[in-house]
């Protein structure tokens, strides 16, 4: 069982190394959502007309930093 866990961890690490975060620009004040269904538009500091489409899972971590 331990070997199965180790194999699973190795494959997840390899997958994470291959994944890249791609950020798309958006307008936070726009009525039409320019982001994907699992993303939210987070405004750039001090600019209400420019933002980034951030995955929902990362949104709170980015806002709180």
C-alpha cells in the first residue's frame, strides 16, 4: 500500500511540473464575464478597469497576500 501512495505522489508531482498557470486579462467592472466558468476576475491594484482571470481555488490566497 505504501508503494501505491509513493507512485501516486510521484505522478502528481510530475503532472504539477508540466502544468503552467495562464492568466487572461479581464475587466472587473464589465457586466459580461470574460473569464472561464471556474475563474473570477480579480482587479489589478488601484485599477478598476484591468484585472486577471484567476482560478477560483487560488483567488483567496492571492487576494489575502
